[in-house]
């Protein structure tokens, strides 16, 4: 892994690829993932590039593979996903693979079409059998009837649907039978009545079991209908209405013998269709099982092949059209690996003329590459979410690894909650190779990707919980309290001490609900607690006042140290980019402004802690009053913290006042002085390097030699600077905005760090409320029902602790820690205006089959 302090050195290289070896060379580069290609055909449309035909061929292969995967999933055949990644297929095998896939697709589509046709016929025959079975009960037929037309039967005694009666009437009676879905029956009957004006008789009956629709494959409830009508015109209307309602109409037998014959024929055909359909499904499954064995490998090969041709479309041809020229960004540490990859590709293709590379100078800003591993990746993502770092500037992620979980823990400090979070993250770390975690849903995958962040946040929360002496809102007495209550009783002191000190006796203890421990009484305070806050403060009524004062001062101290460290990191940027004037004209005034005001505030806090003891604490002045008086210059002399305090504060204010105009005008005036012909004098006498608007790293890329080679190159650079366009007003305005933002930001950012105290207080109070409302109630119940009540109380306490204190409060502290790093810390030195290095690597392609199903 490269350096995490700043991004790696990059160079621009030119690749000369022979036409016959370009595919193999890019395949070798894609396996190693060393370079980022530049598009040399930006003005050429995507449809007019050289390898657009090959890209279309790959897309056609992807379409065929997606169809295969869809059919394999439909057949419930498991897809074997291998761990190894096969290389891109050689060019001589591409046409063979395309021919095999196309032939397989045609065969599968034909077999699938035949299968669907057979299934549809089978379902129609099954519907026909159900229709015959149900309609058999609709019309009563006389098997032994003989037609006679001599007389009309009485209509009131014979059924209108009696077949012999209809023939005796001499009417042309017709029948239409079929099936209709359950939801359309009422509308269907209403339409028949209105359209046929009552000249139809509709009889319906619901099937006992649902059937599958031959058209859609949906299983639904059906009704069998039989429509009796008179006349051809009415028959045409009935058939049109049946078509309109998508009824499945089947021929109705006129006699019982015909019905029996049709029934026997249907049973025979259904048996034959079942046999043919089973054989077709077995054959289709065999073909899909054989295809499933190689579909994973072929999908990866096609993706790699498509990626190679996309990169080849970014290359340009030379004048002879025999050589491809590509421009790539490559880390300087990987140049040897780039040469080896080109040699491997040339050797694999069997070319006589090898491909080679040439390093070229450039003035363009290279992309930013910071190598990470599974531990540092999460912290780097937090920084990159703010903005990808500019080329070769200091990377905040190195320090974020410690400062981010620590500031989170300051707001989340609880030994119990931190330990639960640590165990959860440790479980994710120990099972990080489990496939269910790596292929989980978005929220679970988010926790999994940040498992090391959670691990450190939980570990640091355990530490700050020990400092706060807070475990599920309760203090833990590990080393014994440093306060002695018995020493406050007057019986253990002399008469002089009893007269001078406010001691306890039996009457005081009996008549006072609140008793105060006086640390100035001998023997009461025996020394500080070895680690963190003394557990006796958990019993004190002024516990919140004491912890608020402690956490407020701690937040201010941590915030000022954090911001000052950010300003110091900016000095490393100026040194690296050889802009030393920024150190003297920007960084030093910023440090003086910060330290003379807020650094002095930290000094007063520590001075009061160290100098004043319990005996002299009542005479200690207020830090807040002294800090305000520093700017107000009070007429009456105050006692102060130390002798000579007024003169020290006046000196600090004078230095602060002098640093502000230097911060506003120093850099613009210096650049104006350089632009007016003093730049070369400044380089030779003052030790300054040439000043450019862009990074000096870009100048160093102009050749393999460095700036220190001689004064001739420096003089040329000075002349180049004087020739550049210079706008003093623009530089002055930019520096003024930066200076105003910094000066006002020092005040607002320092106040912003008070969120460490506020969220720590909120977390502790929420934890205390949850304990008082649940656990304290459960523990106070008598022993008869206490055990039965305690189990659900503990379960509810655990659930609320996880969802409210761990998830919600943890998310709140996480977001506030991100804000402190992005706004208060990183804006002191981090620009974040770079572009990320995105190498051409096959590892960045997705091998999931779900991506191929479209």
C-alpha cells in the first residue's frame, strides 16, 4: 500500500500498440489495473469510432446471455458462480463463441415456443373437458326422442329448454358454450340481455377448482356458460359479445353420442400432450443445465471483451493506421509493471514488433491516487465524500483514522454502549468473508463496509466511557472513591477545627436532606480517582454542574487543538508545492491569530486547574470574565490569574491585530511585487521558487530533471510567470474572502466544537432517563413478582437501548463528527478539488447475474 499521507506521484505515458497486439495488451492491463486511459477521440461521435462494430457484437452477446440467464432462472436451475475470473477470450475464439451462443439461442427459443404452444393446447383441452362436464347438466335431452311436428305442446307444462319441445316448435335453436372469468360474469349477462333483447337464455355455473389461463398463465376462477338463442342474427351478436369479453368458446355437441365421442377423444389427446410436454421439458432442462455450466464464464469474458473495446475506442491511430496510440495516467511506482504488461500482451499475441510506452511531459493536473486497504477504505470514503483531494496535497484520512472515532466517542462516551457497538463491529470483522454479508442489501452492506469505523468508534467509546465513569448511566467503583465521608464528622477533629470548618454532627445529618463535602477539610479528599471521574459524583446533586463545566472546557480544548493541527498541516502543503511565501504570509498569521486568542484561553484553563487548590478555589477568578476583560480593557484593575496578566494580554492582542493586515494584504502585495519584475531577484536572493497559479508539481512533470538543476531553468520560469496574465484585484479579493472567513470562522468553529459537550450531555441524560423509567421500576418490585416482571423489563430496556441510544444517538454523533472534520478541520488545509484516479481494471466490473437480467 502506498503512502496515506499524500497521493502518489503520477505521470502521463504514451502507449504505442501494434494493431495485432492491442487487444492482448489491453487485456493484460485490465487484469493488473495500473493505468487510467484518456479519451483521445472526444470530438468523435460514439457511433463513428473504430471499434463500434465490436462493441455492438459484445452487446449482442450480452443480450443472448441475459436471455439464457432468464430461462435458467425460470427453470429453477442453480447458477454456479465460480470464484476465479477467466481472462478475456482470444480473438480467434470470439467468432466461435458467438456462433455457439446464437445457435443455442435459436434452439432454446424454438423449444420454448413449442413448449408454450403445447401447454396452451393442453390447457384449452382441459377447459373443454370441464365445459362438457358442467354443461351436461344444463339441458335435458331425451335419448330416445323421435322428431314429430304434428302438434304444438302446451308451453306451460313443457320446459322451454326441452330439446324435443324445441324441435316440435320448429324453431332454429342454437347454442354457444365456453368459459368466462369470474369477474366478468355479471357484466357479460347484462350485455347479453340488452343486446339480444331477451332472445337468449344464459345458464352459468362456477367451476370447483381454479384453472390456468392459456393466454396469460394466470390461475383464476372460471364460470362455464351455455347460451341458447333463436335466429342467426342473434347468434352473430352473441359471438361478438363473447369475443369482446375474451370468453373461451368451445363447440357444443348436439347429441349425447357426439358428446361421448368428443369426451373420449379429448382424454386421449390430453394424455398424448402430457407425454410430449414432459419430454419437451426434460430436453429443455438438459439444454439449460448444459448452458448453465458455462454461462458464468462466458458472461465475464464478454464483459471484459466489451471493456477492452471501449478502451480501444479511446485510442487514436497513427498516419499509417498500423499502430494505435493511447495516453494513460500511471503511478510512477507502477511504470515497471506497465512495461511488463505490454511485454506479456505482445508475447501472447505472437507479434514480432513489441508494443512499448514513452513517458511524456504535461502541464495538466494528474488524477489523485491514494491506495487503501479494507481498514483504511472506510475513512478514505469519509474524506472523499467531502471532495477528492487535489493532486499531492495532504490527505486528511490518515489523521481521521484516530480523530474521527475519538470525537465520536467524546459525544457517545458510555462504557456499556461502546462495548455493545464494539462487539457488533467485531462480529462483522470476524465474518467479513461470509457471502451473505458481502451480497446483502444496501443498509446491511453500509454497516458492513464501515465495520472498521464502527470497531474503532466502539473501542474509543469504551475509553471515554471509562473517563466519564459512565456505564448504562451508572458509575462503576473500580478503584475506590477518593472522598471520605467519615472525615466530615466533628468528632474526629479538634475544637479549633470544629470552630473554623463546617463539619457534620448527628443533628446536621438528621435535619438536612443535602450534605456538602468540603475538600478543604483534612481527610475528606484523599486524592484524584486513578481513571476518569470519581464514582461519588454519581450521588451528588451538583453532578450535572460539575460534568458540564468539565465537558465544556474539554470541548474547547479539543476543538482548538484540532483546528490548530489543521493549520499546521497546511504548512506541509506549502512546503511540498514550494510556496514558502504562503508559510510566512498565510500560515504564520493564521497560527498567531489562533494561538494569541484561543491558545491563551487554553492556557488560562490549565493554569487555573494547576495553580488553584481546594483551599484557594473560592478566590479563583472566573475564566470567562477574564477572557472578556482581555478585549474590553477595564479601567479598574482586576485581581487576575497571575501577576503581569494585563501586559501579557495587551501584547497578545497587539500581535493578533498585526496578524490580520498581514493575512489580508501580505500575499497579494508579494505576488504583485513578483509580477513587476522582482520575481527573479526573489528567487536568487530570497530562496523562493517560481510562483505559478497551478501546482509546482505540474512544473516538475515537464521533464525528468528537477528545478534544482540550475539557475537557467529558474530564470526561464521567472520569465514565464511574468508573461502570464496577472489580476491583482482578483487575488486581493480572493485573499480577503479567505481572511474574513478564517477570522470569523475561528470564533464560530470554536463554538461549534461545543457540540461535543452538548451531545455528550444529551446521551448521558437519555441513558439516565431510560434507566429510571424501566430498570429502576423493575428492580424495585418485591421478590414475589419481581423475577417475572424483570425479564420483560430487561428485554424492553435492551430493545430501546439498541434502537434509541445506539442507532439514533450513534447516527447523530456520527453526523456531527463528520461535520467537525469537514467544516472545522479540513477547511484549514484541504482543498478537495481533485479528480479520482479510476484505473482500467477488470476488478471494477460487476459479475452479478442480477445485473444481466433486463
